[in-house]
């Protein structure tokens, strides 16, 4: 029985909507944690500094040493929550692709994980970022492909032509 | 030349996303004002009282006398902004259908208005409300049809199968 | 009987909290509109461009030609709402001080207006901006004094040592 | 050297503002996690159900079995993050007072923890809840005393007459 669902996809690929639908259709209560939770937990200074996470004018995102240190502890903690019995949906943007997956895979070792790739055409994601109104221009396009490099998934979905709820039902059927 | 664009559609039909895309693709700056702006401007007490706006457990919404009084002044003010030269996109939920349209039409008299109906299948809108996570269950479904009763449009779009940006381009072409 | 209350003060001086308390203690329903409402209504492009509003790294804010044009229409519209019968609380940051007041005074001509200066020590406002977490560093400090230059008030309050609710009661007593 | 700071106080007692100021004044990066993070991570259904957390009309909050199960795993995870090296500020509302503290104390066993009581006069907290505009009436008043029952603190602060930044400096000096 799956204990952790990891969704990986670029900005504006539709992960958050899928997570809410998953929490609605899955019969048991699942915790939703992810990149947004971690960034919100960090000091304001780390959200725009060399040591933290940096959002460039072209939409690319880079993270520094201090971000990585806190992130490593965060990943350990999320794994510990699952080991303590919580079902967890992780909603992530693997900027490092397969390298990011290896870090999570190591922490989640021994737990039943469902790895889900959330794909979305770059132009569609970019337009959805505009529609949402809170995403930097270029971010969705720059992440659309890079986050999937070197990844291994149990399941892949494409949100460009599928509603969040339908994606959630497909994932729930594989849990 | 269109001075006011009025978008009418039920909750979670996708109006706000279209508005942001419209502001992005239209060459001139347009102000976006609507039901959400007015409700946010009202006292907290009016958002859940007999005189104000009431969100029932089944998702239906009803408004009272005091809400109507403030709304009437609000409509006059938005029309005055347009007369003073601002281009305005009004993003509304006409719970009264054609009767609501008559109120706006009277206030906007003499101004070039583009009336746009934003339709979305009730089940799709309801699922999108879940994906957004901030809408009451049943609200989208209960409003999907009722807001279009007795309405006369210059243009109708269906968001169930069309992205916000594409809807925005269709509307922009008619401005 | 006062029809419009205009609160003017710098960023993080506590205006929004006072507005909510005013809406709570005043017996009649009042609409709350202001700088935040207008900025939210503008296109994303105007929030960071030469023609729009610009937030510099040192916290200073400057506005351009297109912003001014939309703002002028906005002011006309808010005045029209009051003339149509709505009681309105305007929550503003008069970057132009007395010059900004003249623009509003002209539009509100003939209406009974209560002008309220909301003062807050620059260091206190700056620290509150950090506590709120959503304000640019330096903004509160840079605006604390400049917004009051050349202003004429009916009432002045100081939020550095007075709670929002107490400020609201003082203002309500003068309405 | 303190690894975990636990702030306990009722709704609208000013914890979140203090946390942001703490993150700003502490020289090392600290993660801020707490009751709000956990509630946001839960399914929408758990936020208003018998098994979850319930906000009554009088402002009281009660939590059920499923909430407690997820919360227990959450606490384990936060402790694991600290053990993995992260400095963490926990921002909590101990509805169970000393009983809640025992749960956290057990999970944090062996870690250097600074326990901070955040007090605020009930009437002041209630008025601040109105000023914030997003808190249920009665919640602040009902929690002001109950969360401190049976608690043992290293440090107590009173926000009724002290700014967030000053509170943060007092806490930082004790870290």
C-alpha cells in the first residue's frame, strides 16, 4: 500500500490542483507537503540571496548552499512523518532532475512510494502562469523539461489536455 | 472602440484567469474589477448576514438589501471610472441573470460595452473548485446555468475545453 | 454626516487594521477601498514598469504616466460611488502629500469628508513590515514622513502606541 | 545552543509576527513551522469534520481522532528535521496546554529546546483578530488563557504592550 506519493513537475504544470483533488478523492487522509511549504518556512532573506533560492529575471531558479542544508533536513523530516504512519503527498519541482530524485529516494528508503511525473507543454504552462497571476514570466517554460531529466516514474500524466480531477483519479487508481 | 468588457459566469468557470490573460494580451492597460473586489470591500459582517451575502451549505449564494444598496453605488462608480477614460474589465457572477444585466446596462448607458458569457460545464466547474481549494462545495454547480438565464451576449466562450489564454485571445479580437 | 473617511499613512503604519476595525464598529455598512484595491486591479505589467508603479530596491515607490491616468479615473469613480449613496473608507498612501490630497479633494468636492492622518514612527513601521513579511525592506521607513507633507487633516492618530481598535474608536467618534 | 524554539500562544497573540522578526534577527537560518503549516497540509475535509479540526460559531476549536493521528506523525517529523541539523521555530497553539507540551517534549527529547509562552490579554487579542480580518470572532478570547494551563516555560513574553520585533530580540537573546 502506497505511503508516499511524489509528484514532480515544473511551475504551473498543475501539481497543486491535482494534490487538492487527490486529497478529496482518496478515502484516507493524506498530508500535502512540498516545495511551497519549505520555501514558505524559510527566512525571507533565503528566498532571495546567494545562499538561498534565487529567482532570475528570465524565470530560472537557482538554490544555494544554505537552502540545500535546510532542504536535506526537511526531506529527512518528511520521511520520518511517513515512517511514523502519515500518508504524504509530496509536491515538488526537481530542479536537479534525477539527482534530486536520488536524494529523496535515499531518505524514503524502505517506504512504498509512487513516483508521478506531471508533464505540461511549456507554452501551456507559461500561459497558465499568466492566468494565475503570481508566477514569474519564463519560470514555467524554463522548468517544463529540465525537471524530468533522468527521472524514473511509476506513472506519468499530462495536464495539458486533462483536468486536475481526472489526473487525480488516475493517480488514485495506482495507489 | 470597446471601453468596458463584462465577463459573466458562475464560480470556478475560469473568469479570473481569463481576466489576467486579457490584461496581458490587450495592448492598452485595463483595470480589472468585479464581484470579488466588491465583496472584499464590504464589512466582514455583510459577508455572512441577512442584509449581506450568504453562502449556504449547499453552495447557493443569496444577497440582501444592504448588499444591493452598496452594489448599486458600486456599479455607478465603475461606470463613472469608464466615463472618466479608464478601460475596465468587469468580472461578475450575475446571480439574477438578465435582471442583473439590466442594472449594469442602465449604469453603462452610452458606453461601448462587450458582453461576454463565460460558460463551463457544471461538473467541470465543480471539480475545478475542488482543485482551487478555496470554493464552497456545490457553489460552482449551482451557478453554472442560473447566471446565464435571460442574458444577451456579444460573445460566448466555453472554458471546459479551452485554455484561459485562448479564451482571452478570442475576446481581445472582438474588442 | 461624514460620507467619506480618507486615511492617509505610509506602508505598515497600520491603516488596513484600522479600516477593518472601523467597518466593525461603525453601525452602518462602509465600503473599504484604497491603494491596494487599485494596484490589484491594474495589469501585472503596470506593477513593475516605467508607465506604472515601480518598487525600487531601497523601498521607494514611484509611479508613471499610465498609472496616473488610471488613478485619476479611479478617484472619479470612488467619488461617484459616494455620490450614489455609499459610505466609503479610502485607505491611501499619498506619495505626493498635499498634491495628492488636492486631487482627491477636487474629486470629492461637495461631499462631507473626514481627513485622517495615520502616523507611525519610521522604525516601528519598518519593524512591523518585517513582522508582516510581505513588505519590501525600506518601504515603510521611506514613506513614514513624506506622505504627510503639506497635508491638512481633521484628525491625526499615532499607531506606534495605540491599538488598531482604539484608533478606530477615535475616528468613529468623529464621523 | 538552542536547536528548537517553541512559541505557544492563543490565536491573534502575535506569534507569526514574532516568528518573522526572529527569522530576520537570528544570524543563522531558521525554519518556521507550526499549527498553520499542519492545518494547511491537511485535506479540506479534515478542516471541518468530526475527525478533523472544527471551528465552532463561538470561536472554540476542537480536534478529532484523525487530526491527532496526523499531528503525532507531524511532530515526529519536525523533531527529525531538528535531529538532521535544521534550526526550527515551532509556532503552536497548545489547545491541550501541558498535555500538548508533554507530547512535543517527548518527541523533542534530547534536543536543546527553548520554550516560550506568548501571552496577550484576551480583549486585545480579540480586537487584533478583527484588525487582521481573517479570524473567527471569539477564537482569540477563548484561547488566550487555556493554552497556557499546565505549561512550563523558559521565557514568557507579553505582546499586549510590546512590539513583535522587541519580543523577537528578547527571545533571540535567550537562544
